[in-house]
């Protein structure tokens, strides 16, 4: 990574750094999809901007988001806004269809420590069924918190930016608390706050 050849891989909480990122998650098209998935009350959890530089961008190992942020129920999703035309060649995300209906897999290494990735040799998932999430810039994908997904290295001469928003039903409370009640309730996208988590 250098000023002449930037290779930033991730920018955390871009919604806090520029209003465009904060507004994007409230786009009527995104809201409509979320309402169809989780009903009338949705909370925004966090955002991140994953970047893959041309000819360099690193792969992301197979994983389930649930391993990183479990909630009291699994009405949780991630919306991925493609900032660039996205293809297999520049590192599109792959998802295993219907894997969200299956088990939660182990994301620990042989030493027993959390590594944030599944062991593809022992998990029993048929990765030949993976489907690439490709589309022109501006396309949005939605994947369930327990969907198995990952991505390959960018082998093209084009960059790939993926802006990810993680959201949940209002009554899906994070098991790992990150902040106080005021900050937690301030992230309601629409609908009514729930003071009772659904298990």
C-alpha cells in the first residue's frame, strides 16, 4: 500500500465519514427489500466498505456472518451495494444457495481460536454449487446472516468496491453488546423500537 498504488482493503463505518454512505442505506429500493424480508421495523447495525484493487485484491475465505455477530434471532441480513461493475474476474462475492437453512459452521482454527473462516475440507459444503453475485455498478445483493459466502482474488485490471450494510429486525438484539442503549436505539431505520428481544 502506498499513495502511488493504494491497496486499502477495508474502510469501517463509512456511514460515519461521509453522508452519502449514511443516505444510501435508506434508499427506497433497499427499504422495500428489507420490509419484504423482515417486516415493518428494521435496525441498521453497521457498515463497511470492502475494496479489491486491480490485479491484487485479496480473497475472502468461506464464512457465515453469524459467526461474527450473533443475535437473539436470525432475522439479520447484509446488503451489498456494488460500487463498480462486478464480475467473477474482479472478485465477485459467491454464495451457496439455501445454505442459510442449514447449520452454523465452526469458524475456529485447529488451535481452537476463532479465525473467522470455515474449514472447506471438513465442513461438508458442496462449494461447486456456489453462485457469483455479479452485476453493474449500483446493483445490490442481499444475503442472510447464516448464508455461506466468500470471494476470490481480483485477477482483472479493474477495481471492485462492495459497500456492505448489516441490518436486522428491530427485535433481533445483538448478543455481543457494542454500545449503550441511546446509540443502539438511534440506529432504527424505520418502524418501532422493540424493548423486548425475540428469541
